[in-house]
């Protein structure tokens, strides 16, 4: 699915990734998926393994960058040029913060399992 910041203003067009496994009630599963589709989600049928593979890079970069920027305690200044303003959304970084434990654990897990991304 998607994180709370992505879905903050609605779910329209956001990816809802799913895989049908160990179904006891196929009809109920289809109704559940249809409900999310009706909410405007872009339904993506994908294996868990493929999801992890394709999401690892963006998740690592997002959470690593967020942790670094948080630790640097940077803030917008009156002399920022266009490049930093374009490439760095100050408000988004502040909103990206996860709890310290979850953020650090997630970052470590992604790095451990997908360290070859670096």
C-alpha cells in the first residue's frame, strides 16, 4: 500500500500492491480488493518477492536521506538558492520522521538485506 503521508489527501491513483495467497474465501478477497479499487487506488498484483526487490531502493534512499537530514537539523534559510529549494522539500522532511525505533530498525533492515544498493 502506501504510507500516511502519501495518502494524507486521498488515495486516488496511489498503488495498492497485493498478492493472492492462502485464500479461504476468494469471493471475500475480491470484494476487499474491489473496495480499494473503488476508492481510486491503482491495483497492482505483484509477488511479495518482487515488491521487496523493487521497493528496496526507493525505501532505502527515502529513509536514509530522512535520517541524515534529521540529524543535520537543517532548516530553510533566507539565502537558499533555487537548487536546494527544488531538490529538498523542507516541510516533507519534517513530516517524514518516523518514530526513532521504527525508522532506525527499518533502515537497518533494508540496508542489511539490500546493502548492494549502496
